[in-house]
C-alpha cells in the first residue's frame, strides 16, 4: 500500500492522482460542501480564544486546497490576518493544484516536523481524510492457530512482528476464523515523529472509522478498499492497477486515541461529523446519522503544556 500510493516514481498520490472530487477517483466531504470549512473556521476561532498566543495554522494533506480556501474565507479578513497558514503535502501533483488555488498566502512543507519548526512548536493543526491514506497492514484471525497472521502479496499468511500492546486488533481473540482487520503502524510512527515538537495548540482530526471492535461488525473482509473513477473496489481488485487507483482503510479510533494519550496529548472532544457540523448547517448527506454523518468522526486534541 505504501508503494502503491507513495512510490516516488509510480505512486498514486505522488504521480497519478488527477485531483480529489468529481473529476478525480474519489470525493471527500470537503469537495461536496463548504460546511466543513465553515465549521473548521469556527473551531479555530474557539481554540484561539483558549490559546490566544498560538498564531500558526497547519493543514496536513490538503487535497485540491478547497478546505484551506473555505477556512480562510470563513475566518474573515480580521481573524485571517492574525494567523500564518501552512500546508503539509507530500503529493507534488496536489501541491501544484493547491498553489494554483491558494497563491502565495500559504507556506508549504514536506513534513509536519518542518511546519512545526517554522511555527516554533505552537500551532493549530487540522486534517480531513488524511489518516485513511496512511498505509495499512492487513491481518487475518486464524481460529485453528488462535493467532493473528499478516496477509502478504501474492496473498499468503505469515506470522506478524507487531507488538500486541499497541494494537487493539492484535489483543482481540473473539473473531470468527478468517476475519480480516487492518492495523496502522504507519499512523503510530507518524504521531511519534512529530508530537515531541508540538509545544502548544490543538488538533482537529476528521476521518471515517470507529471504535474497535464495532468497526468490524459485519465486515469479515475488513475495511480495506480501492477507488477508481468513483467505483469502490474490494477483494483482489484492490491489488489491481497499483499506482493507478486510491487505496484506503477505516481508522481504528480506539488505537488512535490510545496512541495520542500515551504521547501525553489530551483529548478535548470526540464527536461524529454530524454533531460537529450541525451548529453550522450542512447538506443532508453530511448530517445523516445513518450515513456519512456518523461514519466520520471529529476528534479534538489539545496541547497546553510544553513537553520538554
Ligand atoms: C484522501 S486525500 C484528502 C484530501 C483533502 N484533505 C480532502 O479532504 O479533500 C489525502 C491527502 O493527504 C495527502 N497525504 C497523504 N499522506 C500524507 C502525509 N504523510 N503527509 C502529508 N500529506 C499526506 C495526500 O497527498 C492528499 O492530499
């Protein structure tokens, strides 16, 4: 998945993505409606009331730049000029689209560590549908062996090398034979890399997923899937066209919350997208408690004390 999405020469995000939205392979809530941008701007205003000395805003994984554009517009001229805006983007194709859309008002960085260095560690951070693009590791429960095995390509099962203490899936032994789940060492490593440099601020994480084990209820094949021209592909089709189609998996928020807690970062709130958007108005498909509105979660974490 890491190579299919991020190989420097042939990766989907690095080379072949056209854009995000109706003209690309998949849409996101950002490309469907401006309401997430309006709600994110309201969140930034509220957070800067709590942490008035934080003057940098960082979006990670900004797609075609439309969320940053709406956030800046919704903040209004006065508030906008109080902040310096940054984007962390690893896709050269999307960075170019963002630069066309947003112009010189933004500072671009290759990594969150670099953006935080520029902000001297004090920043508000937000990301929408970033984590679901991180490479997932597929595991399968063997009832006969009473253990989890890692799925390799071409499909075959192997002992895994991951520490069960870090992954709720690997500590769970009550699934039916053959249940597949994803774990995300890539997200855990990413958090461990940049959080030591974060001195103060707040982070809004928006993504699809849920708590474990409910996340895998009635999903014996797990949540891994691909998107090509807005078609959802599962099974062996996920491995077809490497580098030419998006691959994604749901986020296990039980793990994500535990990793941040372990890193000493305080959780301020945990809502569904519908709950986050409702005060600001949004189209029905994003507020639907049985659809996108509940499949997406919005977590706020706060860093108020400088960790040495
Ligand atoms: C699924 S798209 C979502 C785009 C946008 N946030 C939206 O909601 O429309 C994932 C985005 O994250 C970027 N990305 C993936 N991994 C990244 C990483 N490690 N650091 C920064 N950006 C990353 C991709 O290039 C892309 O812009």
